[in-house]
C-alpha cells in the first residue's frame, strides 16, 4: 500500500487488533515497531509518554530539558492504525479476549466522566507490559516522604527540591547544624539508578551550584544507604568496590548494610545509625509487583511475582498451559528457565524481537535470545564503571555511558540532536539550573 494512501474503514476493520498494555520500554518499542499495514495497534497506559529512565538523573541535574527524557506514544502517521487510550487496565478476560479499562483520573475525568470512565476493549492478540510499581519493602512513611526517580515529574521534583533546600539554608540566623541537616541528601539504593543519581547531583553541586551558593560550600552532603553489603550488586564485586572507593573519595558517605525502619518528614530511622536528618530523600531500590499482574490468573514466579513466559514470550495460565495469542515482556515478565534482570535493555530487546516475529508471521517462529550488553554506571567527575564481558573503569567508561545517553536510549533523532545541543551550551555557559551569564 502507498504510504500516502489512507485506509478505508473496511480495510482497517479487516486487520487484527494487537492490544499493548503499558508504554514503558517494552510497550512503547513494540507499538512503534509493529507493522500498521498488518495490524491495528491499541496502546493502553496511564502515561502518555515513555519515560527514558536512564536519562532521568541527568535531567534532574539540569543536563537537558525534562521533556527530552520522555517521548509521546502518539505520533503523526499517514497510515492509520495506532490508537492510544490514557487508561489503566483493571482486568483481563482471556476467554473473551476483552480488557476491562478505566480512564486515568484527572480534573477533566472527574468533571465529565464520573459515571462513564470505565470501558472495554477487544483484542485479537495481547502484549502485557505494564511494568512494575515502586518497591519500598513496606517501610512506613517511604511512599509519603520519598521521591522516586521513575518519571520526568520525579526529576522536576528533585531539581526544585534542591533549589528550595539551598534557598532555605541561606536564611539568616540558622545554626551550622540546621544548615547541614537541611542540606543532607539521602539516596536509598546502591544499584545503578541510585549511584547515577548520586553522581549527577554531586556534579551539579560541585560544578555549578557551589559557585552560586558559596556561603554553603562544605555543608552539602550526599549519603547512599543500601541494605546490601556492597554497591552495584549486579556488577562484579571489584567494580562495586571501585565505585564505593571513588564516591567516598569525593565526600559521599556510603552506608551499606543499612536497614531503614521508618521514614518521617525530614528524617529516616535506621537500625544501625538511629535518626538521620535529611533535606531530600531519593528512593531507588528497584521494583515492586504491578497490581494488574498480581490480579491475573496466570503463571507467576519469584518474589517479584513476574509473569512466566516461554522463550517465545507466550504467557502460561495458572495450569501451565499456553494462552493463545497472549505475550508478556518488560519488567513484569520473565522467561521460564531463562531469568533476566529487570533492565531497560532486556525490555527493549524483547519488544524488538516480538515485533519482528509478529510482522513476519502470525506468531513467533524462533526463540528469543538476549544479546548481553555492557552494564554501565556513572560515578561522577567523568568517571564510571562498565561490567560484562569486558570490564572498564575511569573516563573511557564515562564516555561509553555518555554516548549511550545520546545514541542508544532516545527513540528519535530529534531528541538525540537536542540533547547534544544542550550539552554543548552547558559546556560553554553552564547548566540552565544555574546560568553563569
């Protein structure tokens, strides 16, 4: 079909419908990779955008505009066939191939959709990729008082909070202790997300803000708390030790084997250190079970209760039988006997594989194989670690991390170019969060 030719309603109705639950790395990638000449694609998600999670810490630290760390699901296209519903899937009836959906709450839904905010969607094929929820391990007060670095809204909160802390600490008459308590940043979680958030915030203070707030120099501190005995648990032990050594050398306090018992406004309580005051608390401890996945009558495994699939990403029911035309990927799914971590790269590769298989045939003909990419974490000050088949540390690892930020993660050339332009202007004139001119 000519790409400039619009389909007739009959032609659109004749195509099977693939419903995709979620707009994360898995859902977004497959929705834009499926052939709209072959399928009608319906995406159902409470988020209108994919969140480029590896870029959120950089956005929070003013490296580029927040909107560059996300991409809209909807797109202009001369070939109809991609629909988006800003809603949550409440339940799935596999026998009738029906999704029970509820519109995402907002002022407009409260005012106009109070009695009609629920609806059903039929599908021919289904891809379940709703992602995971935040993981607090049931810590009292964490949900109410911590910031979770999962969306651009979270990144905005972090940036605003930093400036609020610095301005509040500049109030005349405060004691040194009051200032230090107010300027303490706690990062809970010693994985890649927590480490990179720490690194970006350290760079922001060291390169920019300490020159804007010179009277507070030496009073801003960052602490990492992790229940594990070492940082970067998914990396080789040597790399985790390198990361801890480098961060501590820059003044970051690393507190491993730290058990947080509760969170209050302005303080956490740990088993080992008692009360620790803070000005900002960032929670980066991994993933919790998704409510939809928890509800579904399908085969699940592990503490995270991920949906179990075969190597063609097909979903098993609770009786260990494959459900026809139902697939799962992303953080909320795992392959039976082939466990993979909850990483953006895993979701990306699964989505690309499934889209390619469905575009070529009615269902996957070959098994999925994960192509191991290097694990990268930024440590600040142009330093980093790379784990995998080859292990690097130092500036070369930082360069690999930086190139991934601009070439690998963004899904559009427009964002790649704009991130590069932002870096250029940061270099010559400082970050937008604290202009030098």
